[in-house]
């Protein structure tokens, strides 16, 4: 997952109220793994929602963003014991808590549920297409492909989305309908699966489903026939014109 999505935000807020003015600090651990080199500790100080100074473990020092913050950063960066204490937070504070998060949540996975069916699009070249819908999987990374008689083909369209509850779903579309006797399958590869999950398109589907696919295949065949007929007619007409001009 992207580090921005895995950002562990731990708030330690100290609020001082005087006629509505507020001051607080925010500690963050930004990471993409439990390795110390992949972790950044950031401590930011705010006054009335404006960040005026920040410590970043990547820089190893304080940086000011306002006139007051610049002066404070110059003063704090001269304190060797303070800088040593702040730099240690990357390991003492971040790595410890990140390890807990990975152990209890981030390393978990959920197996996908797969449904293979046909649908009629609102607009498009084909009256019907096959859809491989994959639901309720975690983590986000997944690979969905199609097999025609065992040979892998790429989908015509893929639509991915979040469920909003840490789970994901994706929908893969195959516009070219199955031909008679052809075996069509949807192949799903995910971290939660020990081996790829392959779902075969069942030719014994309900009558309504068979009609959709049959219409799609018939429409494709008729379109090809009309295209060939038009091409033959055009070439014959063109040949006739050439003969007239030659004579």
C-alpha cells in the first residue's frame, strides 16, 4: 500500500486557551514497511492551525515556516541533546508502534469473492459482454485476467474501487463473447490466495444469459459479414470505373 495510506498518525495535543487562541503539536510516523530506513518521524507545532515549526527525522533537524518558527528552529538546532532525543524517536516511538500495527492489522488479508456473469451495456459495440466481479478483498493489490482455452488475454476494461471499510472490489470486462465450444475463464491472483483462483464461464447458464451472449455473437458475425460484403461491392465498382476509363 502507498505510504500515505499507511501513515500512522498519533496525536498528542496540548492546548493552551487564552481568548480562543490555541497551540498544539502533532507527532506522525510515515512508513511503508517496518524497516527503520523506510520510516520518517515528523513532529509539527501549530498555532491557530498554522504550522510554524517542524522536526523531520529525514533532515535530522528543525525547520521553521514562519518568522517566529525560523528563530525557534535556529535556537533548538543548537541543542545537541534535544536533537539526539528527537532523532531517537524514529526507532523508539515509530518502529515500536508500527510493529504493533503490522502484527495486528496491516499484515492481515481477506480472500476475494468472485462472480462471473454477462451483462448488457447501455452503449457500445456489443449487445452483451462478460464481467468478472471480485469483491471484499484486502490488501488492494490484485490481478484479474481472462483465459480463452487456457491462453491468457487482457481485459477490455477494468474498474477498481474502495468499499470504504478497508475492503476493495474490482470489475473486469471482456467484450468479445465466447465462440461455440470455446472455454472462457476468469483468473484472480491475490496475496490471500495460495494459488490463482480460476472461475470458468458456465455454458449451462439460465436461458436469459445464453440469449444475451448468443445475440452478442450473432451481432458480431453479422457485422463482419456486412463489412466484407461492402468491401467486395466497393472493389467491384472501383474495378468497373478503371475499365471504363481505359477503354
